[in-house]
């Protein structure tokens, strides 16, 4: 309980970076790097507030619709950041943030959860059937994201990049996006209706709202909309300084997307997964980690493909760099192995974190 309160207090304290960012942007006219860093920190507590308001709103509408709300708004911060990056034409940054969110959730966050929970409990168990379904869906999503890239490099590898990519990858990306979204919708039907009993162990995020007066429906909705609006404001500033910040900090745009932007959008949700693992609720922890990655791959990525035709200077496709393809494939295979036996311990957490660090180092050393 105390740990949760401390986490909430830290998030509230970080809200001070919202006015700091606005002053630096509109009064001081600070450098793009400074604005990138302060806006990134400002988005973290705002994403947490969006998650909290979504949970409160879910309590008013019942388990089924509540689960749908949580699934829909779980990655809203990442979606907002990606939309502003799309508007700016930063396709590499958008794709990198998608990759980073997928591998960050199933390697970094599940790894931290397994490590810290395993140090407290010798063995933690979870529903093997639900976990295996999640890992199978992740494998499907990996196929959906890898095939356009593989086809592009096989067919057009000898030609120079963008023109060749755009020639045949756009329509294939649209078609695969439809398949991914249909699978995502059906997975919600499975989890919320036909096989909801498999997910009953997950319950509420951590039970901390029990005994405390819940927000009203109106307040929950107002806070959600208000936080989303401010996230959009901060995202516009963050995206505006991304390229210059990457240069001045000695990072590539891909590394910024895979590591920095992905962590910013997921930080608040990440803390919840770790906290529930410390309470021996590994069922919920793995559902948060794997479920968030699934949502990115099966919903956010294809949704951005469709949105790019409306908000971007040019459509985006699902052609990822070879390293991004390898990173997603390796992450999915590793988490599938761990989900196979329905239990985890601290050493598995170490192994997941080790894979994430290795991939992070590879992205950092990727030529610009």
C-alpha cells in the first residue's frame, strides 16, 4: 500500500514538468533538446492519470465494457504521440516507437515483474492457457509485422529504399492491417465474453481503489479527456524536438523511438505491472505486459496505417528495419518459452532483461 502511494505521489510531482515545458516553449524559447526532455517527463504522469481515469470509468460501466475501455485506452498516450509524429512525417520514429513498445512490454516490464516478484516469492504462477493464447497472438502479430518487411527486402533489397518500399508495400500493409484488427476484436470477444473465466484472476489493477470513494462517471470522463488533451500538447512539443535532440544527444532517431518514446508512453502502465507482481498477482502482471504489446501490434500499428492516409504527409507502411524485425521476433519467441509452463521465477526475469539490454545496445549502435 505504501509503495503504491509513493508511486502515485511521484507521478503527481512529475506534473510540474507540464508548466515547466510550456514556459520553456512559449516564454524562454529553449532548445529543442531541452523541450524534448521536459515534455517526455511531463507525458509520464499524464499517461498515469489517463490510466487511472480509465480504471475509474470502467468501474461505473461493468466488467465487460470496463475491460473494453481499459483495452481501448490502455495505450492512448502512445497513440497520441504517434499521431503527432505521423503529422510531422517522422515515419521512422513512429515505427521505432511501435517496436519499442512491443519489446519493452514483454522484455523490460515482464522481466522486471518476474525479477522483483521472484525475489519476494520463490515461484509465481499464472493461468497457462491465457498466457499461451497471449503468446500465440503475439506470434501472429509478429508475422503480420514481419511479412511486409521480409517481402520488401526479398523483392526490392537490391533497389534503393523509399521508392521501392512504397511501390508494393502500401497495399499489403493495408490488407494485413485489416487482418490484425479483426484478430484483435475477436481476441476481445474471447477474453471478455466467451472465455472470461480464464481472466478472472486478473481483476482490478491492484485493488487499491477498494474502500476508497471512486470518482464519479463525469469526473472520470472529464479527467480522461483533459489528460488526453494535455498529452497531445506535450506530444507536439516532444515530436518537434525529437530530431534535434537525437542529434545533440548522440542518438539515432530509431533509438529515440525504440527506447525513449516507448518508455515515456508506457511508464505509468509499467509501474502497475511491477507493483502487482510484488503482490504475487503474476496473472495480472503478465496480462498487462503481454496485453499492452498485443494492443500495440494488433490495434495501434494497423490503426496508424489507416490514419496516415488522413493526417500524414504520406501513408505509412509496415516495412520495418531488419533489426526491428529481429527484435520483435526474438522477443515473441522468448516470452512464448517463458509462458509455456505457467510459472516464473527471478532468473527468468534476469534473462528477459538481458535480452532487452542486448537489443537496446544494438539499437544504440545502429548507424544513423
